[in-house]
C-alpha cells in the first residue's frame, strides 16, 4: 500500500495551517505549534490518519466500491478532475448540486436528458435542425455538462465520498451523513471534522498538498481494483492504459511550498501569512528544540 512520508508532506506544505486567530478549537489535538501567528499541523497525526483512510479505501475498492471525489474550490478542481478520470471514479469539481445524493433519482433524469440532447446534436440532419437550433442545443449541453460531466456514468449512489475542504463542501457532507455514506476529508486548522468518518489533518488550500494526497489515493485505487478477465485482443489496450497511468502517477515533483497562495483580489480574513523562505529555518529550530 502506498503511503505518504513526513518528508513528502513537508515538501508539499501539508503542515501549514491557518492563522491562529481563525482556528477551530476542535483541531487542537492535531496542531503541533504556532509560528509567526500561523498554526503548524502535527504531521505524525496526518500520517497516522492517512494510513487509516488508505486501508478503508483499499478495502472499499477491492469490493468494487465507488468513491466520489469532491473539490469545487479553485485550487482543487483541476486536480480532482485529473485523478478521477485516471481512476475512473465519479467527481464533482464545479458546483455541488443540492440533492445530488439525497435526490439522486432526479439527477439520473438530468443525466438521461443530457444523453438525449447529445444524441440529438450528433444526428442534426435527422432532426432537421437549423444552424441557430444547433447552437442553442450545444449551449444546453454545455450547461448540463458543467455540473454533470463527472457523474454522467454514475448509476447508483457512491459507496464513499472524498472531500477536499469540509467548509466548502459542508452540504455534500450533510447529504452523505443522511444516507450513511462514509466521508473521507482533508481538514485544515480552521475547519471542523464533524460528520467526517476518516479525517486527514492537512493543508487543504495548497495545490501541492492536494495533489500529493490525490496522487497517493489514486495509486491505492488502481492497485486495489479487482483485475477483470480480458481477451488477448483487449489486453494490449489494457497494458497501454496501465503504462500511461503509471507515468502520470509517478511521485510528483513537489515544489517546496512556503505558504498558501495569496488571493488576487481582496484578502479574506482566514488567509495565511506568507512565511517565505523561513519555513526551513523554523523546521531546523524545531528539530534542535526537540
């Protein structure tokens, strides 16, 4: 089973929490110290909780379970899409549709409508569509795809959900709790882990941190999937796909993260201070102190 080392977490900036005045008191057991008014997460706890979540994911996927990845914040959306497509798992990376889980039958109707519109657009000549009608139809398809593309092949409720930010995705967590669907989540120092079954204390804002966990989980999923019996004609395609997956899932070259990215517009209250190159200096001081 693929794990994540403390060194990899440090390089990815997993240990950076939010500014101390915006913390959630429930996260106190997972905070190592405070540096420059910024909470530093205890990475030993992060490794421990990630290993527990990994075992759960491994058992779930071995039994043909489906995990829905949810990350609608800007830092997470592209990463979630990339690894979900690679592992052939459903995902939501644009906006959480209220009732996606609790009102799944209606969602299935929307997916059927999307398939119908695609078929109509593909066979324009049969339906005698004018140029304007074809453009309008394409726009309708794009609107539906924006929210349903990641769940278009979902025929039943997922067996678990993996959430990047518990505050951003609180509605998804509430819906999963109502249906007794297990929740796995990255939880930062300013968030609550209420309703989360497998929490991983980690920086949920830095792209490098999100990519590190998504990469590791994707490896676990691909290794745990039951191997299907395939014919000789299709085995070559399967080999090519596995080679491609291995190339993508090579240990990512993680750039050392000093702090979470600064916002482009107004600075929200819970943004983190930029520690710059002093992170390594802090880490050396901490090692000497211990």
